[in-house]
C-alpha cells in the first residue's frame, strides 16, 4: 500500500487507511508541514460505546461501587490503547458517552424522580470519580 506524503499544498495524496484500530491519515502541523495523524477507527469506537451501554444495562443491579470499578477498568483500558497524540477528541467522546450511560442506568434503578445533570454529576463525582481522558503515548 502506498502512503506517501501528499503532493502540493492541496494535499492530493493517498487516502486514509485503517490499521490496528486506528485510521491513519496525513494532516498539517502548526508549522505547515505534513505529518501522519491517527484517530480511533469508527467501527472500534462504536463497539466500545455499545459495550459500555450493554454493560450498564446488564450490571445495573450491582452495587454502585462494583459498577464504578468495572466502568473505571474499561475506561482506563480504552485510554491506554487509544491514548495517542492527536486522538484526544475521540477519547473525550468516549468519556462523555460513559458519563451519560452511567447516569441513565443508575437513574433507572429507582422509582424516585430522576436527578438533573448538575445534581447527578455532583453526587457521582463525589462518590466515584472516573478517570479523565489523557494522552498516554506521545508518538
């Protein structure tokens, strides 16, 4: 497969390709040069997000601390693999999705009125702070 530097200023070169769960493509640096960039492959991102959703649904009967530990492990593993430079936006998408899914499935455990987002985040972050997205690999 040819994946050479794009020719000219417009960047008419080879298209992106998928390898090891990442889409590799050519992008511009701040100085105007070309560099290879990576982002999480859409298929892999959807698989992770749907797995978080299914896990929340399946384990909503468990203790909150057990749910927290499971969600924390899954999120940390995702950050360890996909935490490469240039992929922070995709890590933020995973972070926001797990926050929403956590609120949804924990809210469904009770017949009491649901909390609004600010109340829920305040209580949840005080009890179980989940890891924030971060870049692990700088290559």
